[in-house]
C-alpha cells in the first residue's frame, strides 16, 4: 500500500491556503483539516459566552467545555462547536476581528495543537494554518509556505465576503488582514514563520489549477521517496 504522508500548509491570512489544501486533500483522498476553523470556533465560544480571555482560570475552565468536531461531506467540511454547525458564524467579521488575539493565548494553543496532532496520528491529512510545519507537525513530509501579494489577498477576501452578501469596504478588509498578519507573526507563542524545510509558493499569478498541479507533483514525490 502507498505510504501516507502529512502535508502542512502555512501562510498569512487569505492567501488561498484552504483552497489549495482542500484541492490537494481531494486529489490524494486525504482528510482536510482547517486548523484556523478551530481557533475561530474557540473565539466564537468566548464571544458568545462572555468569557474573559485575559483571565487564565476562566480560559482554562472554558476550554474544558469546548468540543470541536468536523463533519465531512462531499460538498463541504462543516465545523461543529459542541454539536452545533458553526461554519458560517465562525467566518463573521466579529470572529475575524478577535481570532488573532485569542490565538495568542498559550492555553488555547496547547489545547488546539494536541487535538490537531491527534487528528494527524494516522497521517493521510492535509492541514493548513500558521504553525503546522513548525509546531504541530515538524516531521511533516511536505511543508508548503504559501504567499501572495497583499493586494491580491485583499481582492480575494473582498470578493469572497461580497459573494456571501457581507457588506464591508475593501479598506476594512485590508485593515483586518494586515492586523491579523501582524499579530499572527509577532506573537510570542508559535508565531507564523516559514519552516526551514518548507517549499515557498507564491500564488499571486497562478491559477487554482496551476498551483494544484505543482503541489500535487511535490506530494507524489514525497509519497514515493
Ligand atoms: O486560517 P484562518 O484565517 O481562518 O485563521 C484564523 C486565525 O486563527 C488566524 O488569524 C490565526 C489563528 N491561527 C493560528 O494561530 N494558528 C493556526 N494554526 C491557524 C490559525
């Protein structure tokens, strides 16, 4: 039987990590795990339940009450928070605004990383995030650091939100992206950085098909090596 690997995809916000990860997981018949959705679900729980995330003991208690699961279907991966589908709620601007600060909390990271490592125990997963190749799976057989120009990322995110009927200006989208980039890259605990053995892929001028075929080639090489 063919060897199963772990593919780790890291990069800044809105550079197309989830599109690539989903395409690749489908092509390899692997599971796709969106680690950002987990941090978003925690943030949603904190906001909905008025959890004061500056208080470590409150955070510790809240984390024990949070159960995150993924429901995989043909059409889409759905994120469940304590049994309820929250896929749309975790993509709201309100969650986007607070998810980076919440993700700086070490207790939150420890809980999420343990769950992510567990999901990858049998390998055969494509996971995207910020610290997948550096912290979650430093032994991943294929690590990709995805980048795209800021203008292109703003354009993609803006059209994604507009398509969903979310009214927001391009300026607001840019401010949120740059703010998250800054917090994610400068936090003390597992900041976003390129793993030394990651392949860098700038997809600013690549089509979805072009990036897929490049990465699929790398994945097959890693599986066969
Ligand atoms: O991938 P995303 O934009 O949905 O992620 C939302 C936030 O979650 C991101 O701004 C930082 C945090 N995150 C993280 O700290 N570590 C990860 N592995 C994935 C996401």
